[in-house]
C-alpha cells in the first residue's frame, strides 16, 4: 500500500496555494495562536482537498524462483561419452530441482564446433532471465572455454553459479604444441620451428611420466624424419626453404593408450617462402624497336632488381676507336656468367648475337645454371638463324627446346593460343584473345621438346616453354611483341603475357601447370586441381578423423578439375594426387576446441567463487552422483556435497486500485469545523464568565 497524489488543479496552482496557505497560517498564529491553530488546520484541509490524496493498493501474485541449467554441447563434449553424461546429469538435476517445489527449471544448450565460449553463452542466457527470480545456475561442461579469461569479471548476480564437470579423474591426453611457428620465410634461408609434447591429466596437470614419444616430420607430405622426443621439453629444427610458395610442415606424435583424442597429436604449419628480391639479368644484342619493352616492363616492377647490358661489338675488334668512347665500363662477362650467375633468378637474351664476348666456358656455365634450377628466356629475331645464333653454340643448344630451320618469315599473322595453351596458366584466360593485333615476323624452327603455348601462321611455334633438369627455358620466336605495346592493329596484352612468362620461369607457385589445392567454402570443402592432362585426376583425401576417401574430379574449364564435399566435418584435410600434395581446412585447421581437451575445473572456477557456488565432479566410473539440491535463504549457497538455490520471494503485480484517502465532504467538514472553532475562540465564546458580585 502507498499514498499518491492526484491534484484537482495544475501542479503550479497547487504550489501557489500551499505558499499562500503557509503565509496566512503564519499570520493567524502570530495574531492569536489559539484561533490561528484552527485556521491553519482549515487551510491544511483545503490543500489536502486540492491535492486529492489516494491510497494505492497492489494485488501481487507470488512467482517461482528460476534454476537455470546450462549444458555445453561443444565438439569436445563428444569425447569419452561426455555428451551422454551431460544429458544424464541434466535429467537428474531437473528431477531434483522439481522435487523442491516452487522452482522453475530452464534448460539451455550452447554449441561450439571450433571453440567453446561459455561466458558468452552464460551472459546471453542471463539476458533473457529475470534477475529478481534467478535462484541458481548449474553449468554442465568439461571446463574448457576459449573466453575463460572473462570468468573473473564480476557479473552482479545474487544467485550462485554451480559448475559440474563432465570429465573422469583417470582421463589422459597427449598433445603437440608449436612454440615457434613462423608463417613466412625467405627463399634460400631456413626458418626455426620449435615444438613440445605434453601428456596431461585432469585440470591439465602433467602426468609426471618420464620418457619420450616418437615424432614424425613430413615436408609436403613426404616423411623426412622419425625420432623420439622427450616429454615437456622444447625441441626444434631448421626448415629449409628452397623454392618460392608454400612449404607444408607436418609434425605428428605417436598416440598414447587410452587418450581422449588424436586430433591434437598433429600440428600443421604452412610456411610461405618469398623472394627478397627478384634479380633479372637482361642481355640485349641487335638494336630493335622492342628493346625497351623488356626494360620498361622489368623496371616497372618494384620487386625486380634489373641488371641490363647491351653488347654491340666483339671485344677483340681493333679499329682505332678509343676505349673511353666505347662504353662507360668494361663488360664484366666473367663476373656475370661465372662468379655471380647463380645470384640471378632469370637470364634474358633479347635478340642476342654471338660476338665472341662470351666463350664456350660461359655457355657451359649457363647450361649448368639452368640444369641446377636457373631460368633462361630467349626473345629471338632474325639473328636466331645463322652462324652467330645462340642455337649454334653447341654448349648451349642442347638445353634449347627448338632449333632454327631458316630465315625469318616476314608476313602478318595473329598469335593464337594452342589447345595446350588454353590449359596452361601462363596463357589461360589472357584478355581479349579475339581482338589481338597482328605481328609481322616469326622465326621458323624445328621443335625438339617443350610445350608450345602460342603459334603463328600455319601452326608455327611462337612461344615454347620447357623444363630442363631443375631449371626452365623459354623461347619467344619473334621480336614483334613491341607492336602490341605500341597498340598496332589494336595491340594486345603484352605486359601480362611477358610477366607471366617471366614469373613461370622463376617458378612462381600461382603459375604452376600442375597444382592441387584445398580450401573451405562455407560448410563445404572444395578440391581443385590444375593439370595439363586430358583425363580427370583422382585424389586421395584424408579427413580430420583420419579416414581416407578417394575422389574423382570433374573438369569445370580447360585444365581445371574440381570436386566438392558438402557438409564437410570441420578440421584439417590432406590430399594427394600422384606427386602433388595439399592441405586445407573447413573452419579452423587448429581449432581451439581440440587443442586442450582434458576436463579442467580451474578455468571457470572464478565464476563459482565470485557467486558463492560450488564445483563438483559427478562422474565416477560409469555412475553419476549429484550433490544434494537445497533451497537457501541467506548465508552459504553450497557445501562439499550440496548445492543451494536461493529463495528470491519475487512476485508479479496483477492489479492496482486507487481509493481516495477521504471523501471530499470529509475534507469540507474538516475545513468548516476548524473555521467555526477558530471564529468561536476569537469571539471569546469559550471564555469562562466571572460571577457578578452585589
């Protein structure tokens, strides 16, 4: 019950009336306190009449207290029958709480495929629950939560949080952890990879077992090392990065008997090797209009260090010309082609004519450089035919994919991509193929090996790429690419074509013609392989749980084969197709959910401590033993073998009634009576009459 005011006049008028009433009451009391007192009562009655006081009565309905049961349904709860134990614990809790009477039970579940976020789920559940009715929270979980750091933050709850863990006392797990895992490195340099192996029991305490476990090291799917590594000791190795692109390091520790899962026994580290700088040596010979095309293209790339020389005359020529007028510096042929040739990623001969500057030993070294992993590109013109051609250097000709068969063909033609070229990443999807401008010259050759990607008139090879030993060779059989650069007859994609050719020669991973990749696409796994073969490849896929499945890929475009695994389980996948190997993931490959899987009572303990709740381990072998459930008023909310639910005495207001404190005529009667008494007192009607003496 409460008293409220419902004024008959505006609020400002009532305030003015109160002010005048106080003034007049004070004057009346000052003049005559006896009569002034009753006039003050009359004024108070008038103010009460104007203020219209009401008695407010609320009809309340008692409400039940709420006990919330929060069940962890994350992926780690599927281990060791924890999910079945969670269901049984929740059922027994619901029965025990229902037996108390006057308590409503709310059961809420939360998921977590890649990570468990218990604190986030708890806050979300509390947001939908009236705090005034909450008597207790029961959290059924394995105790592993990626947001456990927030457990120590105050939650302003007046109800206890009880934690019931689903793990067993005898559970054990072995895991491997990368302690130093670089994601990038420089080609030609090694990177340090460090790891450790741990055998853990409940609450992530070490098992104190001495000894070691066998660790297998695989690089790009091939096993390179297998040896024992001691427990709880950091070990490491230097991973060499010999080629650009991704190098996949796998470390797998042998499982122990009875461990919870083997998913955290493997660690995968893709290391992307990049070149610090791409070093290109450009040697120009015969002057021609397209000489600057190569220079402009290479100089425009900030990742390229270009060294450019032009050789126009033999060094033994003696015609009396002063040496100071021949060149700014002497051509350092020995330094470039013997001492420092291996420091270059690509060697380009642009219309080079033999002028005795380089001897047979230099050409021998160039051939050896290619066989050991180097790259050479020859952009040929009319000089490719004849005694001074590079093809006539016996020390070099055996690495060339084609030899000249006659003088240049001088006729207009449009370059065309071959069927093989449409499958090759260097020439696949080059823009505006149907609108390319014409070239005016091509060198006829006899192709000995290699892959012809572009042809000229009558299927004459125009662009040939070949692998020689560990290296690569490219042959562009025309010097008229500059016509595209000048926009002749509509031009063409000269910059993109030359860039792709150069980068393929330097083994850039995105231009490999045989490549396998895996990547997640929502809830699906997409398997993609690029191949020059006409037949669809078959791959062997290893799922996150270790199961192996064979997949046949379907061709979606020339040279590109794909398969799609719908509703793929989250985790790391590995695929192999002949010599190709790839890894990929759906979701997170190293999901926190399976990084630590043993039950842990400590991570969420601040929730229980700050709220006055308890922490219990109800699983004992195959049986579930719950603490007794009680109602509590104040004081402790838990004990060693019991958990309390606070009685909140919450109620719901169903109806509110307002009744006048007094009817209007009662206030008028009070006013009239008080005024009459004041008038009588002031008139002396209540004075005692003195007797008259005779």
